[in-house]
C-alpha cells in the first residue's frame, strides 16, 4: 500500500466523520439557534446585568448534594443594580439590590413567561422553570435585563 | 478569501440584521457547540438548552466582537462556561457513589483547541465537497459512509464499471483537496498542528 493510497483513505475517513457530524446536529438545535436571531435588537436599549461566574456555584456545604435538588446561586450585576437568585426544584427565590419595590419577569426564548412583584425589601419568588432563560427587572432605578443562562 | 474573512463578513452582516448570514453562522458553528456539550456529557435535551443559551447570547454580542474573526473562540468559550455552570448546578443527572455519597467524577476531556481545529477541518471538507459536481459528491459520499459501500455496491447504485471506481475515486479526492474551501483551510495559517496536514500534499 503506497503512502498516497493511505492518505486517500485517511481523507475519506475524515470526510465521512465530517458528514456524519453534520447529520448529528439535530433539526431542533438548528431551529432553536436560528430562532435566537429574533432577539436581535429586542431589549437592546436596556442595561444588561452580567452573570458573575465566580458566584455561580453550588451552595457552600451542599457540595455533597450536587445533583438534582441542591440549590444553585446565580448572581447578576450591573452598575446600579444586582440580582441574586437561588434556584432549586421548587423554583427561584431572589433578591433585587438595592432593595425596593419592583417587578421581576422570567423570559424564555419564547418571550416573557411570568411576572411577580418584589416585596418592599426587594425579595421575590418565582415558580420552577428550565431551559434558556433571562430575568427582566423593573425597580426604582429603572429597567434591566440579565444575561441569558441555562436552568 | 480565507474562511476567517468569510466568518467576519457573516458576523458583520448578522449584526446589520441579515437573517441569512445568521443562519449560515448557525450552520457552520452548531457542530462546534454540540462538540463542547458532548465533552461535558450532557444529554440531548440539556445540550439543546445550553446551545440555545449560547446562541441567544451571541445575538446580543455580535456588536461587541471587536475582531469578528474571534467568533469561533467566543462560541467555544461561551459554550464551555455554560456547560460548566450547568454541570455544577446539579440540574444534570450526576452519578453519586452510594457508599460515600460523593459525586462520581466524570472525565471531561479538555482538548478544546483540538475540537476547534477539527471543527474547522470538517467544515472545510463539507464546504469543499459542496464545490464538486453532484456525481463526484455522490461517489465520495458512498465511499465515506460507515461502513463504506463496496466498489460492487457503488457500481450497482451508480452504473459505473467496477474497474473505473478506484481511479475515479482517486481523481475525486484529488479535486477535493484542490477545492477552494480545503485549500483555504490548509493555507489559512501555518499551524502545523492542524488536523489534515498529513494528507495535504
């Protein structure tokens, strides 16, 4: 077997892998990714609260329980406002800072899903949700939106 | 025009609101997002959620990509971070040792640079194949199938004499190497680690 022939086999093998790789990307992935473009320029004028990666850890002392049921802490920050959320199977318990009355909305790729009022100290509770989500927040400081994340 | 330049053009057009350009970005980079989710062993449903988050974020970051050529790296990093968060969040089903109660660590291979290069190579091969005439594409697809079709099966399917299949296949592969997409991939930079180098000459 010549080296040139071996190289042909190698190329064919990689071509096969490339074609199968493309077939394996399911239609649902492509459709969801394409639909994301509908969010172009939606809420573009709102300040985005970025996800604080360092804070996104399982609760201290709960590491043993990592798995379904253990709460997850998410922290979103902007210049004037921050939102902290603890997520578990029963839903979300959150805190808007600075504390004050306002509204928080769960938004999925399909649009706003549920809105709740915050109490006078900025606390709020939301029902369970999953998938790609973001929170919209209205408070005395204005309107804000968090980064997208996966629950 | 290099593939990096093509990607830059697609990023700019998407930022200007062109849905076709966005769809093309999705077509090119969906396999990369999927490759990252597989490294983290996410189920199909979890992978789809993470993938959607990555694309939703990208929609809002198109304007911030100061060097649009950095897009593949941005996608890979964002997918990687989101997979890491998701795995740590415990939403994913994680095996737990029944005796100690501790989480059984699953291997997460970190060869993401390798993933990137392979994703680029495979995209170049798919693009290169698309440049060939349909007859040649079909022959290559039949032979690249898993398992590959035998010369006899290819002959039955295409009507080509068995004796001519080998030489024709050789010519088709040579043409594939010479397509714009594959030449661009191999010439794009001088990274000798690129997969595919060994069959480039």
